[in-house]
């Protein structure tokens, strides 16, 4: 991108009533990231960090939106649209930012999360090439509800007609307005302030910017894109459709990066999932937010990971659960029905079956037996378990934290460890085996 400056305005004051959900629409997530965070992240890569969000006026919703905005882009500023009077009215809620000026003004919708940086960059380029208004168009399978783009014989965009204001001939146009647009900063305010509300909905339509720019002798252009990129989210069903599009993109990117997935359609990724080369992901794996998997690791079927790091060559699952703070170093094995939370397993450590490792560290090469459990919670507070290098923990051992097991120690099956264990040696909590030879098991009468 050239040295042109950019102001991005994200419209997020919509009500989202059709979601029938308690939280604001733009805080629903796809790929583990809120809709508004997707839009801010994408806009940030194209327009830089000078972004403003036009948000709702209500208290609790507004605070939640502000928190999400700050997390995605700390430099972003929030403006409030106190009354919903249309898209141009919403843009003008950010008038102080517009008045400060920028070469390009990029207007995006917070409920249209699949827009790509490439497309936003195309809109900006069109401004650099002389257009005052650049509009994103698409040809939906069903144009109902969208504004129609009216294009002149020379390919110039003449006007956008909202469906409610369109005549039959205009409604027959297949080329529709995706909603997003770019305006040249030096004329943006002049155009926006000329927009009125003389239309079917008595709203201030951003779409009128096109005809107004033409009237001022300025050029307007349309750039076309795929429907998938401009899918808006208004309902739970549309949220799921957007998720499906995002998942296809994330899987394709993983394949391109050298990740092996033989049944990609069964793997659920997050927008921030990081997968190294030669990683193998078996069918039916879920990646929540915040997961990194390094080169050559294998994630076997039916595993669920979030907030976790899996080191080089490690093996996870089948049926493993890695919760936030799980950190598996190189060549660690975590097998079926093992849960790891807030715990680091050093290189070569193994927990192959049925274990809970929480608030713990496990040293290099240590082995955790089947059914072993860190008892980290006493009902009030969490406590840590430290297992040093080369420790062997037998099956069904309970480690009552806080507790440390010294290097090279072995703990016999079934032990309940309440005190620190010194390095080396064998520790057991003896339960004497007793047989009562004359005892009879009760039997049902036939
Ligand atoms: C808009 C376009 C339409 C286009 C369609 C694509 C206008 C007038 N129409 O229509 O041509 O085909 O998008 O999806 O722009 N918003 C506010 N405050 C408001 C009104 C809207 O913040 O007062 C925000 C909404 O939260 C949303 C976006 O602006 O993010 C679009 O608003 P919406 O009412 O959905 O516009 P459409 O009627 O769908
Ligand atoms: Ca809409």
C-alpha cells in the first residue's frame, strides 16, 4: 500500500434482534473470535490502526463491545450512535474522526466478518486511482433485500437503489451492494453531509453517497467480489454459514502450510490456530482459541484443545483434552482420556491413559500411570504439583497438592501422596491385601 493514510469506520450499532440472543450481535464468534474482532483485525492489516467503531448506546452492551474492540485493536476509538437512523447517520456519528482527515475512508460492517484484506486493499487502490467512491458489489444467488447497483454504459457506477425504493426494472438487477465502501477523505464529509432521509425507510442511506458524488462531478466505481466474502450475519443460521466459510478457509490455509488432514471437514479450527509443518491432524479434532502445534506433532482423533502449546513431535490423543495453560514440550505423549490444564510437561514426558494433570509441572522423561491424578483443588484454592525429571508415577496414584516428587523417584500403584517425596527410591502407601476364603457372594434365587 502507498503512503496514503486511512481511517476505518466500523459500523456496529445494529440491534441484532434476529439473533434472539442476550449478547450483542457483533460479539458472537466464528473461529473462536468475535465478529467485530475479525473485522478490526482485517481492517487493521489494510488500513492501519486508525480505526473507529460506531457502537450502540445501551450501557452493558456498549461496555462489552468496547472491551472486545480494545482487545482486538487497543488504538481504536468508540463513537456512539444514540438513535438508529441509517448507515450514513451511523458514519456521521464518527464526524470528529472524519473532520481530522485521512486520504482514504474505509467503511465496513461489524456483522460482515469474512471480508478479506485483499478486497479492502482493492477498494483503497480504486481511490488512489481517482475514484471518490468505491463500492463493493456482488451477485447473490438471491438478491432480495439488497441494494441494487445501477451502472452506466461506460461501466461507471451511477447510483445505488435500496430495494424498498427500487422499481421493478431496478429490482431485476443482479449486481448488489455488499454494503462496504471506500470514500476519498477530502470529499467524504461533503458527500456524507449532503445525504438526506427522503426515502421509503426515512433513513440516512450511506448508499446515496454514489449519486451525490456523481452530482458533484466525482467518479464512483464498483468492484466485484464473491458472495461468501460479504455474507452478513443476522441470524444464528447465518452465523453458522459464516463459520462454515471461515472453516473452509482455515483448513485450506493449513493444507497449504503443509499440515496433513485426511478428513478436513471434520476438523474445527480457530482463527488463531497455529500449525507447523508436517503436523498430522486425524479426523474429528477441535481447536479452541489459542493453540499452537509445532512441527511434526500428531493430534489424534476426538481430541479437544484450547489455550495449549504442543511441541515438536508430540503425540496427543485419541480422546485427549488440553485446556488453557497446557504446555507439552517436544516428544511428549498424552493419550486417551488424559486432561491437562495449566501444566507443563517437559520433553519426553508421558501420560498415556486416564490421567488428570492440573496446576503441575512434569519433568523430562517422567511417566504418569493410568488413573493418576493431581488433586489440585481443596475446595477453596488451587495448589501445585511438581514432578521432577525421570519420575515414575504408578497407576491410580493421587498426588495431594501442594506436593513435590523428587528426581528419579518411583511411586507405587495406588499410593496417596500427601507429603513431598525425596529423589530416588520407591514410595508406597501400603494397603494390605486380605483374602476371606469362606466369604460368599450373595446370589439371586433362580
Ligand atoms: C445495507 C445497504 C444495502 C446493502 C446491504 C448489504 C444501506 C442504506 N444499505 O442495507 O444497500 O445491500 O447493507 O448487507 O447502507 N448500522 C448502524 N446504524 C444504523 C444503521 C445501520 O450502525 O443506524 C449498521 C448495522 O449494525 C450494520 C450495517 O450498519 O452493521 C448495515 O446496516 P443494515 O441495517 O443491516 O443495512 P441493510 O438494510 O442490510
Ligand atoms: Ca444488513
